[in-house]
C-alpha cells in the first residue's frame, strides 16, 4: 500500500510541474512598439538640404534687367524673366537700377525669387512695367502682369520695340538722282531750342501741372517721388 502512495506522489509532482510549464509557455511576451510619430531632425538623411532665403543682403550692382550682384559677392538671377533683348536691354537695366540698386532685398536661391523688403516680387514688378518679358512656363501672376503692360502699352511693348527683341531693318531705297543745277539763295540757318527737361520737385507740383500720376519712363518721373517703388510716382492714393 505504501508503494502506491509513493507512485502516486511521483505522478502528482510530474503533473504539477507540467502544468506550471504550460502556464509559463502560454504567458504573452511584451513587445516594445516603435514610436510612430518620431520627429525628423535636421541631421536625418531624408531631410532636404535646401538653403533658406537669404536675409539682410542688398544689391551691390546691376548686371542686366534680370541679374544683379549681391552684397555677399554672389550673383542673383531672377527666375521667370527672359534674357533682355537688344532693343529693350538698356531700359530694363535702367529700371532694375532705379528699383534695386543699394536696396535691401530677400533672395531665395532655391526658387530664384527676388523680393523687396515689403515683400514685392521683383519679377512681377518688372513685367508689370514692361521692363521684362516672361520666360519658360510663367505663373498666372507673371502672365497677368505681362498682359497688363501689353495693354497700355508700356516699356518694351511700346515704341520703338513694339514687343520685339530686335528692330527689323529694311533695305534702304536707292538714292534719288542728283537735282539739276540751279542757283538758289541760301537761307539763314534756323536754330531750334532744346526743350527743357521736365522736373517736379514734389508730387504737388506734378499735380498742379496736371502730370500726375507719373509712370516710369515718362518725363518728370523720379524714384524719389515713387514712394512704394512700383513704377508709378505721385499716385492719388498717396496724397
């Protein structure tokens, strides 16, 4: 009888150990979940390394109607503007000089956008005043500014260029035959007076003369009278 008790005790121990092992195996194992919203730092290899728009720089010199040299020694080429044509290149350079030279600007090297301190996009300013034409695929704003200058017409869209980069030259007609020899009395030479340049010291003077507003390129226009530098001096809303 004691032998059965011994065997029963061994069987009971084995059953208890097996159950404990089964419970331990069925216990769930904790798995650490990776963070889903981990912030991407600047040192991450997937982050784009695009330089921000440069601030606190000024225009040191004008290359042409769409390119300038900045105070940090770099060259800035305004995106959206075509290479100036021979007919209107000087006028475009003059406009850029009057609006940008020695002025604080913001230049984004990633997009090629050059803007004034008040946020005005220089490309739109040049296109709206006929001091440039669009290149490539213009934005809706650039196309609207160009069309507005064409309607006036202003700048390169007016005379003498008429929207062309180079004036057409025609073959000159043959010289007329020499006139018959006749005795004529020489007339005294006539002197023509050179018209005085138009100058207005203030916008009030321009308004009293009935010349306001003054557009860029018109007699009497000066940058000093153009408070917001949009190519229109002595606007009525600035009275």
